[in-house]
């Protein structure tokens, strides 16, 4: 199966700072998604972004499918942004039509 | 509208017992997925249903694990002869469709935390 590598594994910020999280895939993926897992364990959908760039408020994401990576940008971070950020993708080939493969996550802590 | 719901939210059982975990997908979603998340890890795929049938069960760890979706809506994950290593959060997700040609953004439920003593 594909391998998903996220960096950095941990990130500590002061409120108001900007950050970039990266996700690399070992092979071509589609249905690429970014999630935020809050302290209660709920996975919240941030972006569905197989390619291109999307923005939603202070968050934006870019996926370069041909180079097998995706970036998540957080601007003007707030304490409520704290939690674990996951990227996940589905292999573009083969028969794994449903299977999302997740990275290990980036643990973000935003201090006031 | 209602999201994916899972019951129970917490389940504590003893080694060797049988457990059932339930998932109610978003109304109208034909695809349903089960994942398992251990502490400090990302979710790992278990099984995927398209309608009533299991389209991919390659992630089920062994034959103690079984899942059904008899009417194409609610799904039940069944674990026989539970072991301490089965302790994890079991997550359910659903999507509008499931094929390679279709937009199938997955939406997750809150999970069931299973603890095997």
C-alpha cells in the first residue's frame, strides 16, 4: 500500500503565528483529504483537495498531484486550532476504491 | 443535517467477550467505512461497504472481526473473543458514493472507544 508521511510531527506556536504542514505520498493518490482531530477525538473535515488550491477562512490547502504532496496553511493561529492534523489519500490505481490511508499526524499546540 | 453517529460512545468489556459496535451513516450515503485508531496513530482502514456488500475487507485483522450492513444503511462491526490488543477507538465514516470515478469525501463519526480488560 501507499505510505503517507506528515511533517513536522509536532508544532508549537504562539497565537497569531502562521504555519505550514506537509504531507508526502509514496504513490499517486486521489480523494486527498485534510482533517483536524479535536481533543474529543472527532475528525473534522477541513479540505477535500485531490489537486489545486482551496481556501476556507484562515486555512488554505494546496495539492500538487504530479509531485505527490499536499500542504496545509494555517494563518493567524488561534488556541482553538490546537489538535492533531491528518492528511489521507486513496490510491489512484488498484482496487482499493474506498480505503483512505492516513499519515501519522501533526500535533499542533497553540499557546495564548 | 445529522452527521455519522456511532453507539456506544464507550464500551468496556472483558477479554474473551463478544462486542457489537453500531454505525449510522449520513442519510443517502451509499458507501460506509470502518477504521480503527490506536493511541498516537492515524486511523487504519478495516472494511468498506458499497450498499449492502463488503467491497473491500482487506483491513480486517483476523476472522474474529466481522461487519454487516444488511439493508445498506446501518452497519454493525462485530468482534468475537475480544483480546486486550483490540482496545482502540473504532471510527465509522460514510460517503455519497464509493467508486473511483465518484466524488467520495468521507465524513467520520465520533467513534466508539473500546477497552478490553
